[in-house]
C-alpha cells in the first residue's frame, strides 16, 4: 500500500512540474529513474498515463482520471496525518491562495498575516496574479476572483457583492473633461489591463461595446489603480478595489448608469468569490481561512 502511495505522489509531482526531469530534480531522482518509475506505473495499470517528449508531458484521458484520484487520496492521507498529530483546536499545514494583484495586496495579504498570528502553525503562500491559474495543477487551495464565472468543475462561494466601475482622479477630469456617454471615451486617455498578452480594451456597456484607445497598459491591476490616482487617465476597476480611494477623494466614478465590465459575461453585479477544487477534501485550515476572510472583508 505504501508503495502505491509513493507512486501516486511521484505521479502528482511529475504532472505539477510539467516533466520528468523537473520533477526528478525536486525529489532527488535522475531522469532515468523517473522514466523507469513511470514505466512501471503504466505497466502495472496496463495503460498509457502520459504522452511524453523531450520537453513536455501531456495527460491522456486515463492519466487525467488517475491524477484526480491521486489528489483525492493524498488529500485524505494529509488530513488523516493532521488529525493524528494535532488536537482539534489547532490549525496547521499549508495554505496556498491566489488572488488578483490589487485586491490581494490591499485585503488578502493583511488578512493572511492576521490569520497566521492567530494560527502560527499554518504556513501560507500567496500567489498574486491578474491572469488565470489552474488550481489543481498548481496545487492551489483557494482562488479569490472577481466576475460571473463560467461553469466548471470548481466550487464557488460568494464573498460579497461587487460591480465594475470607471474611475479617474479629479485632477485628470479638470484637465481633460468628464465623459458624458461611452463614446466620449474615444477621446480620453484610457488605462487598460492586459491579460496573457491580450489587451482588455473592449469595454462593455449596457447597449454597446467600446474599443477604447490604450494610453497606458499593465498586467497588474494595482498599477492601473495607481496610475488613475496619479491623474494618468480613466481606469475600469472593481468597486471593491477602489472603495477606500473614493472615500478619501483620490478617485471618482464615471458613467455609472452605463458600464458593465470587461466581457459579455459581466453584468451590473460582478461577484467576488472563493473558488476551490473540492468541498469534500478541504483541509481544516483552508475552510477556517475562508470563514475568517469573509468576516474581515
């Protein structure tokens, strides 16, 4: 039984590392040893689990099923070990979270610090990105995301209501004037998010889509917000990100009766949500942090 568990852990290492050599370096095995172990695994089950070449791997359909099963078994073993080693009142173990950059720096990072101060045996890792992350392959426990998300195998849990807004500084509007309708943006400096190399310059309104001119762009939402505060142009942001700036007078909102968001999936309400791979195999520290963060926010 222990050999099977070792094989499952090795297989998960290979998939998450993206190749045999990379996985071998992490766990101290040579490429030849890694190849032999995977060959033994495939021979045991009499099926191909991985499509391999010199640079990359790809899961077969059987490999994908086996990978998901390995994750479930490993999660149960981890939970069993924690229950033996720790009392029920103590939280411990890893906590891997991904969040959008701007929101993560403002709200998630401080909340994690408070949570760990109360639960010092929890070991957090925060991955900030405005791009997309494969939670299963990256071993992420929780993603915090904005948006009305498409159907997927992930579980979602609402954190709080939210919406997209256009915003700019009073200084910018004093110099450039205030847009009164969406088409006016064609004559303004627009601060545009970039995701995976693609400019998100199609801004969606109730009755039309405007491809705005890109004055400045960044893949980091925190940079876009700071540029707007500095008077560099008009930004499309989530209300949660700029609430404090509105209260302090750093920014004002524009075209509130028109704006929807970045895509045709966006509506007037854009949820702020937790996403996670499984409700059934969720470690205690993960569930506890979600409850804690919801209270904080």
